[in-house]
């Protein structure tokens, strides 16, 4: 059966993903910036209240995947905390400045995550030699690679995803991502080697506040602070149906 992972940045979204039929979630914070490490409380409550696995993103900040020593120390400690609070898997990734995989640090992250499975996230899509990276990550004990085929969306990266999945063979799982919805996932399902899929499946939610005031709490326009996105269980269910159901 094809696997469906939904990335979420709140407990409510995690519950919505589960009710829609997700096989597991990737829990993070702030999907607007591609996701960063979630709070310990979110990890703990998601692990307690969901009956599907909770994989936890370890990413100390937005931006690139070239980290300072203090940032990497933070990542290793966040792996430990995520494990302590019930994570079922770890999701992370590190690169060198030349675009190669930072293999030494990747091995340290995989070791810190052990015995939990480790997913190398879309830092893979920013590496310069993807086939070499697949070899290196498989050898390092990484279980999954998250990829949109080194393109902005899976639709645009379709040919690369096919190439990556066939090259990976059974050594490591290529998990397709990038704008996946029930009405556009079809072409990916024709690639027999792709058996795992990752999506956000979100909808806009508007605040119930009637009084807005005249200031804002961050850098966004005031109106943006009174709306956000949550996982939509119906979109998840549509993806689950497209993948063949449970």
C-alpha cells in the first residue's frame, strides 16, 4: 500500500490529518517558512493523542541548510528531546557550502536518531549531485529522502522523481512531495517505484475575532495575523483515496 505522510504545524492539523486517513505526520513549526523544529509540547501531545506515527522535523531556522556549530549542537539536542517526547521518526538534513551532502553531520544525526528511522528532507533538492547523494545517504543509514525532483513542484520534477526512485531501487525510499493534491497526483502514481507521498493538504482558516485593534504582533500586515492555514481532512481523504485507500 502506498504511504501518505502529511506535514503539519499544529496539534489540530495533526488530528485533522489523522482523521483524513494519513499514515503518519511530519510535525513541524511555521510551514510558511518551510518548517522549523516544533515545540516540545507539540511533540508530546501529538505523540500522546495520535495513533499514527509522528515524525519530527529538526531544523533550527529558516533559510539554507549550512549550519554553524551552535546550530548543529541545537539540532542534536532537539533530536534527543523529540525522542524523549515520543517521536517515531526524525526528519532533518545538512549540506556543505559547495552543495554536497554534509555526510559527517548526517551520520551524527542518524546516530542520534537511532533506533528511529531518519528522513533526509528537501535539503536533498538543493544538493548538486542527487544520484551521488542517494548513494551517500543510503550508505549512512538514512531510510527516506523527501524530494520534489529538485524542482518547485512534483509536477515539474516528475522526470527526476522517476529517475531518482529507479536509481534508489530498494536501498532507500524516495518520498515525492511538492504541491500534491487529489487532482494532480495521478501522473506520479504511474511511477511504480514511487510508493511514498508527502503533502501539506491545507486550507485557510480565519480568526473568530471581531475586534482587531490597530497594531500587529509581527512583520505581517494586520489582516494576515488574523488568518492561518490548517490541514484539511477532506483534502487528506482525497489524497488517501487517490493512493488507493487503506
